[in-house]
C-alpha cells in the first residue's frame, strides 16, 4: 500500500473540481495516519480539515508547487498531528501539576493517561501505542500502516533516514517490553 | 541460548501480530466513516471558503508613501505658519 507514488502534482488544483478529486483520493490515507497518531476520531477529522485548508492556502500563495499531492498533504498532516499531541501532552502535564486534569478530561475526550476516549480503535491498542513518544508513534504508523520505507518516513518527518530507523527500533523495543509484561500478567 | 532465541522469536511474533492487528483496526475504523464523496465535498468547501487570500503588498506600500508624504507636507506647512506668526508678533 504505497502512498507516495501518486503522479498528480499540485498544478491546476485551484480549480474546485480538481481540489475535490484530490481530497477524495487522499482523505482515506490522511485519516488512517491521523487516527494512528492521535487515537481520536474527532481530532483526526479536525486535523484533516486544517490540513486541506493549509494546502489550499499554500496553493494560493504559490508555496506548494511541484510536490506530489499525497506526499505534500501527508507531510502537512503529520506535522499538525505531532504539534497537536505535543501541545496536548504539555497541557495535560500542567493540568496534572495544578490538579485540574479531571476537570478537563471530558473537554478533550481523553482519560487520565491522555488517551482518546472517542477512538474507534480497541482500547488495548491505544494503551500500548500511546505509551510511545509521538515521534516514534508517527514513524511506526507511517511505516506499518501506510507502508512507507524509512527514507519516505524520513522525508515526511523532516529527519534523516538513520534517525527514523532508530525511532522504529526503539518503538518496537518498547512495544516488545509492554506486550511481554501484558503476556506475563495474564 | 536456544531459550533466549525462542524468547526473542516469541517477542518478535507478538509485536508483528500487534502491529498487523492495529493496522487492521485502523482500516476498519476508516471503512466505517460516512460517504467519501460527502466528506470530500465538506473538506473542499471548508478549505475554499476559509482560505486567506495572499496579501498583496502594493496598496499597502502606496498608502504608506502617501501618509509619509502628507505628514512631511504638514510638518513643513506648520513650520512655515510658525515662522510667519513669530514674525507678525515681533
């Protein structure tokens, strides 16, 4: 399931029908990535909406020129999702320090661990997945769910290929430990 | 040693199964979404309606030049009036 080989580029996307067709082609992949990173259905929808808005503005400004649509939109979405999760984590930490986390849980659709409660993914996946730092999680989702190579993941995350390989190794190692502990407890 | 190997294989299998099931769960979640056409329409309309048009700097620069010129003319004019007044009063 490769995602970066779409031959369509950004030219002529300012036409409403062309933009609609681009959205129709790319929204599935963006939803999978956003849901994997954030774990929340509602946040994923919001991020996808922002991603297309940013992409359209980039077309108007001429900032988006040659890059293929799937690669561009995925890159924008991943960066939005990472920023969102980092902000969310910082806010949760502050709320925990001042003891207001219970008050805000229902507003952000998350539980005490910051895990989404509106997810359509079974909870045990979410618990293990959200034990990973957001960069490791993003790399893993792009690699496993979207089938991107380490080089392609590196392009999307703005990191080197070596750094991405490290992220993937660490993510799998953490998962191994957690799954093993889970297995022993049963 | 063989126990260690066996254990490592077991852990690898667990992780691979987990990742495979997780991928499947995400794809099932995607397939439960409402019609792709309707969603694409909503996203497209939102993007087109809410996009900020790029800032054109030309009118801003012209306005700034006009404002500076007017201020300068007023400054010269006021100085002239002040000189005239002081001459008249003396």
